[in-house]
C-alpha cells in the first residue's frame, strides 16, 4: 500500500496541544465577557444554500467563496457570521425578543491567497445587537465598553478604540460638493493610513476629479487634531452631517459611564470601514505597539441587517474580532503568557500496584472537585512514565503504591519545584484544587 504524505492545506491553522490550550483560553474569555453584557450564544450552520448566502454577495466575496454541489443542491461555506445571522433573524423573527443580542464564535471560509497572518479557514468572534424597527444610540456607546472589557480581560493594555460616524463623512462629502463621488471618496479615505495623505489626495484629484482645493480641505478636516471642533465649523450646512455629529457626541459622552478610559479611545474621522452596509457609528481597534497589524476588532452600525430576506426593518450594531489572526499575531510577537499551564490535566495519577481500584477512586474524587485528573496505566517503566509527565507539562504527579494505599495517603510531586509530600487520600483532592487554581490565575496575554 502506498503511503500518503500527511499535510495541512495552506491557509488552514492546526495547533499542537499546548498552543490549542492557549487558543481555547482566549476563546473562553471572549465568551465569558460577551455573556456579561447579556449576549446569547448562537451557532449557525457552516454550510448554507448558495442562494441564501450569496444574496448580497458580489465582486471579491463571490470569487472567494467555497461553493459546491451535492446532488441537486447548490451549497456554500459561510464566509462570515453576519450573513447567517441575517438569515437567522429573518427566519425566526416571530420567535425572538428584540433587541436581540447574540454572540457567535465560529469558523468561516474564504478562498483568498494564503499569506502571513491571513487564513482561508479562521475563527471570527462576533457580537451584534439587532433592533425591531429602531435601535437606540446607547447600544452604539456600549460597544466600545465591550471591546475594552474584552481586550483588558485578555491581558492587553496598549490598545485604542478608534470611533467615527459614516453620516459625518457622507454629510461632509455633500457639504463639499462630492456626493456623486461619495463611494469612491469613502473607499479612498479608508486607505489613508496605508498609503498616506499625499497618495490619497493624488487618487482623489486624478482618478475621481475632486478639485485640489476641495481635496485639501477634506483631508484637513478629517486629519484635524480636534476633530469635533473642526466639524462644528460645518454645522448647519448639511442635515446628515449634523445628525452624525450629534450621534458621535452622544457616543463619546457615555463612554466614561460605560467604563472606557479616555486614553483607550479616540475620534478618528479617517475611519470609513470599506463595507457599504455601515451607516452610523464605526469602530476599529488597534494595538498601539504593533500598528503594522492593523485593526484587530472592527464593526459598526447598519440600518437593515436582513433586507434581502424580509421586508421588516432590522437595524443593528456589531463588531467582529478575527480570533485566528489575533492569536497568530500574539504568538508571533511573543505575547502569549507562557507561565499559564497548558497541560491537559492538573494531576497525572500513577498506580504502583496491580490493583487499580484505589487509583481509579482517587481520580474520580479529584474530578468531583473540579481537578482534571488523568490515569496512566500503560505498562511502561517508571522513567518512561515520568518522561510522559514532563512532555505533557502536567503540574502534579500522584503516586499510589502499596505503602500509600495501606497508609491511606497519596504521594504528590510538584513537577515545577520538585517537592514531594504525602497527603491523606480524603484531603488530597482539595489540596490539589487549591494549588491548581492558583496556577491558573492570570491573563493569557503578557504585554
């Protein structure tokens, strides 16, 4: 039989056990933080009908989709978590209570060119608040608080949430006579950080016929050190701009009440967000010490989530964290906390007698108090057993030999310090629980 060489497809991340443990810890913190704010966990199918999934798709999205047929069915793998959410809300509208708050952490698929930090299969971690007809602006002010709480819980401190409002940009374009080119101007502005103001101005003037003085005035406003003051000079010139400015001021007003420190957010009029469905507040979050990474959490307000599936008006606001990419960046930058245990168990139990009942009973007692216990019964030499304990980095090893069983005790070895003590069998599970809880304290990221 010819052997097939095992390989992982390009653009698909596959982790070894210790790294998987670190990834799972980050995912768990995201889930707990989202739940703190009253979000319900949701899990939509990975495969959808192509007709449903691609209702709004086109351009690059449709080119990158994983699409296939099974019998007579035309199917696709989901490329984000927002479109499946739109279908879900439209389908279950009569069964849901609004505002509907959901979080979802799941894999999505995009057949784009695999490169450093970009994957074809990756986890997204999303939250969205969906309203029925209307959605109060306070929800848009709460989103940065969730971002702040999430990243702080991970152990990150050097980050900033950048906030803007799409109505401000659209209104400003109209006030400057740029309504006809608004889409092109918006997409060009979104490139400002990547290519710089001079190239942006050149594109605006040469490709989209924006008069140079107008392009200069636009760039001057959106790059102003005091953006709110710069915008107030245009108040009364465009209704949409006035609305956007009022909304942005409301969001900023309540950020402190929601617990976001001033040094962790900034108004940034250059944030446009390329996706067309954002209509109000928009967010991007950057790591201050790693600007080359770009946004690690983005999103915003949209007017009608499910317009392709229902006539009902369903406005919402949401954010998405590219979890796989964030993990890759943290690992690459050496920011993962290596002090936290990554072992699959808290204690490895080594029976030293032919009778296994005492060891089995001890493992059961440990699990009963929340201590992860692994029973090792392979017929190996003692050295091989200890080598195994080292390889999986288990913090404690328990020995149950004839003397321990007869004396009603268990010998417990701390694999970090090398210390070994005997503890009464009845008290040993609690003794272990106290010590492993202490070891598990700490954030998964160490800046």
